[in-house]
C-alpha cells in the first residue's frame, strides 16, 4: 500500500466510524441518508457496469447481457433517487440480505479454517454469527426505523475500523525473489 | 491435471526418459508438490513464503483483488499452472483487456522453452516443477491464470463429446454447485464455481467456471470460451494428455542431457510407441482419478513400488534440517527453483508491458539503480 493509499484508507475509515456514531444518535436523518446512499450506490454501480461493458465485456461471448444489466441497474438507481422516500421495507431487506450473506460466508470460512487448523477461525465465526444475528433482527423488526439505523451504523462502524486497521498493515512486497 | 498425472504419470515419463527409480520418484514428488506448496504450508515450516506455487481455497477467499492482490494471484497461477501462450498476442480491445487476453494458457510457448531451460542442471526438484508446468499447459489451455470474467467465464453452451454408432455425439453438460454430490461423468454433471459478474472475482480464476473437466484425461468437450468471439472450441483431453506425456519424456531427456536442445513442438512419440495402447487406454477410461492405472503402469516400467504421495516428506526434511543446511535439502532446492521460475515468468510478463504479475526482482533493481544512480544490494 502506498503512503497516499494509507492516508486515504485511514481517513475513509475515520469518516465511516464518525458517520456510524452520528447515525446511531440521529435515527431520523440516518434513514434518509441510508435511502439516499442506497439509490446512489445503484446508480454508480450501473455506471461502473457500463464502463466495464465498453472497455472489456463487449469483447466477450455473452457480453451484451452486461450492458442490459447495467441499463436496468442504472434505471433502478435513477428511479430510487427520484422517490421522496424509499419504502423502509426495502432498506431492511437490503440490510438483511447484506448481513446474512456476509455472515454465511464468514461461517463457511471459519469452518474451512478450522479444518486446516488455522488460528483465525474463531474470529471469522464470531463475525459470521454477529452478521447472521443482525440479518435475523432486520427481518424480525422490519418496521423499526431505529433498528435499521442501528444496524447500518454497526456495519459502517465495523467497516471503518477494518479500514483503519488495514491502513497500518504491513505492505506486501511486489518483488519476486 | 491431478495427482494421477502429476505424480504417477510423471514417474512413468521419467522412467521412460532414463531416470532411475529414485530419481523418478524425486521428480514426480516435486511435480505433485507444486499443487500443495501454499503460503500457509511454507509459513508453518518456516520456509520463504514467496516460494508458494499454489493457493489454498481459504487463501483465495481471503485474497484481496486490488492490484497488489491480483498480482500475487497472477504470479502464482500464471507461473506454475497457466503458463501464458503468447505474451504479445494481438486482439481487439484496450490495454486492460489485452493484458488479460495475453495471459491465456497454451502449450509450446516461448515461456515453456524458458521454463524447461531454466530447470536444466538444477536437479530433480526443478525438473519436477518444469514437468508440472509443461503438462498443465495442455490441460489448462484456453484459460488464464488470473481472475477474469471476460476471459475465463463459460456459459451453458457446453457439451461433452462421446462416441456412439461410429460418430461423435454431444451431451449437454449440467453444472451444479453441490460439492457433496461431486462430479458424475456418466450423467455429465459437474461442479463449477459460482457465476460472478465481477471481472476480478476469485470465482473467475483459471478453469473454475469449467469445473474439473480440463483436469480429467478422458474428457472431450466443446464450448464457447468467453474470449473466442462466439466460436466453439473443441478440447480433446485424451489426445492432448498423450502429447503432454510424450513432450514430458522429451523434456526430461533434455534435462538429463540426452538431447542437446529443447525444441518446441517436439515429442518423444517413438520412445513411447511400445506403450501407446496402454497409455491411451488409461487416458480414455472414464474415471475421475486414474492413479491406480498410472501407478500400475509406472511400477511395470521400473519393477519397483511407487509409494503414495506423502505431503509431509518435504515438511519433515526441511524442519528437521539445521538452519544453514536447509538450502541444500530437497525442499530447499525446490523452493529455490520455484522462486527462480516465478521470477522468470514475472519478468517476462512485465517486460511485455503487462503489469498483472507485478515487477520482477531484476526490473525492480534496475529501476532502483536508475533512480539512485548506484548499485543496491538484495532486498
């Protein structure tokens, strides 16, 4: 990691942690910000896919499906941005899916680590259980704005801390000896 | 390719090339070790981590796919399992697409010649690594040793070819992800990685999207590779594995000093001819593991028993050796040969204007020299 990347990673992590703290105290505005971010991420994802199609995927067999996908996602992003408020149920489902998937992957990873006697399995298992718990909570309390903002804040806090830790991580050498 | 070919078939090829039982065992052990020499293993035994020749599933799951992460993956997989066919291949598309396209693996490349020549005079450990790479160029052709959706993806237009009523017929391959169900050649059902429409997803590394089909000697199939512009490609594994075997015998004879020069596209068909039917019988037999057949073949050639591959042999030898004498042990020589191979391939890829494998030590030192204006020691 270059010095500039380290600094941007650290600052990005710090901003995420601060935003997480803010979201957990002001749930009303948190909901609006989460909805806006979701719509924006769809829009940006659509644009990214279009660029991917133009630069790479147009040369591949079946690459046109990427363009269709990009248009649909971009359209959905535009639509969501134009709504005055995104129905809360979608926000909760998004959070549930995000944490559920991440949790299952972490548990599978922990299982494989344990089989190989790698020491990291306990941490992975803990992450996995936490994520799955959050996903279950999202589904149970699907009508709760407060819980949605808490869960989003927790996820953001976690990502922020990881980014800060990564910015201090030792850089791997690109050289091959 | 799997243990059946990398271990037992390589033993047979080494015997045919004139090596003794012990030498053949050392060569085939090193060949197979290339599929298990991961960073996790190296760290466990206190060996240099940069000598890794493969990545475990767990390591791949944790691998970052930013530029540095991608370079690490590409260095390992392109150097040892998917040796690029043509680093200067012409194709449509911009620089980013071209960089990936040029890493597509294939046999008889200039890099293969460099690989075999690099192993010359460096003992059975280096010879084993070279044989692993050589045979994989046949099995893994058409796939790249770097994560790439636009190169390595395969879709549902995938058929197995089987002979019936005197002609070749097609049977649709059904891919699934039920690991416990495994591969079933009789029903043409095979496991493959999940489709991830993300260019650098680890699911798109090598032949993951075609499952283990490229690794099965009996498999004959037709499909449309992502990079081929809607053209069908036929892969005749029994034929290509036979070429791989004959080329291995030839390369091993060169390494042994029986042949003065290693020429591309040259195979020891004559030497293998007396065993042709037997080998072709093994290669065409529908089975996902041909170890027993190759073992019997090898034992018939040498008249000696071939022990099962025991991963802990190198581990024990290396950990029990005193620190200073470790480089002189068989695993020590293996790690040195692996490093040399990785450095050579990285250097060639980088010199072709492709950043996907990172910077080799040679280029790195040249840059340092030009920046500082003085000689720098090894880092």
